[in-house]
C-alpha cells in the first residue's frame, strides 16, 4: 500500500475505534456541557464575523465542502453571518463556482450591513423570512434550479417541529452523496446545564432527526463525524443522502 493510502487507512481505523471508547466519549460530552455554560462557541470569528460554532464543527464543514465541492450551500439561520462568510470563503479557496444562500426570519440591519460589505459577499445571497414558509421554500427551490451538488445546513429555530419541517422542505435539494447537517442536536443532552433551555429535553433538533429518519430512507447518519470530532454541537446531525 502506498504511503498516502496507508495514512488514510490508519486515520480511518483510529477514528472508528473512538466510537467504542466510552471513556473518551463521556469526557468529551462533559467538556461540551461545561463549555456550553460558558458560551465558549461564541468566541470565534471567521474572516472578521462571529461564527458561533465549535472549531471542531468548523473543521468538519471544511472537510465536507472540500469533499463535495458544492454548487450551492443553503443555510437556515444567519445570525452574525460568520457561517455564510466561512462557506463562501471555502468555495473561493477550492476554486468552485458555487454560491451560498442564507435564510433568516430576521436579518438584523447591523448584521446585514457587515455581511454585504464583506469581500466574500459576492458569493452570498440572503432571503429574509420564515424558512418553512411555503412560498419561501419554493423560491429557494427555484434558486437551486438544476444545480448538481447541494449541501443544506439547518441552524435556525431549534424546536422539533420547526426543524422537522425544514428537513422535509429542503431534503430533496440535497444531492446523492452530499449532506444535510442539522446543527445543535447537542441541546437534547444539555437539559439542566446552565445556559440551556429546560424545554429541549424532547423538543429539539435531535428528536426531529429521529422522526425524519423514520420516514425518509434516503438519508442516514454519517457516524464517522461523531467519532472523529468527539467534541461537537451536532452529534447525530451529519446526515448523508444515500439514494
């Protein structure tokens, strides 16, 4: 086996072993709980804009974008716009012709101003409105058109019914082999943690994922990301379209 393939195989086997390492998984979850209460993920910026993601999850999305080389990345939930800037910059780096579409029910004026003045804005377009509004969904589908490779990222309202509605609305856009990433599935495991809502015990994105997978056999959880990252806000949320 050549050295490049051998190193890849070594990494794959090591990552796979992490899935059986209960001590490592438990200590990672404990760290996530403690860091959540301290709002650790709020401390990072991408090219000047707050991104509000764990560095590990940013790295995972970088790997996914490199792997898929998408024509379009759709993200629900814009906030400060750091994720939009990140995705756009990755498309710029890999030389793809893709663009990023951000959707938010309330794009605050100061955030819009900063995003629109950013060098990466040339790859970004934004829509204000509810991500599950049927007219808005149809507008997104028209933008997607006949694009061949699409990634969908869901990071808006984290209530189960809303996330499930988003998954049902946008899953058909995801190309085979590509991903729909449901963010902040971790909140199911954070009940009682300072800074986490007590009502997220069953009303959360991870519950929406479970419900979605019961009805939609075109997707599966890609466990390698949970095993590789260990420290993540999106456990069980990296869904790959398989058919």
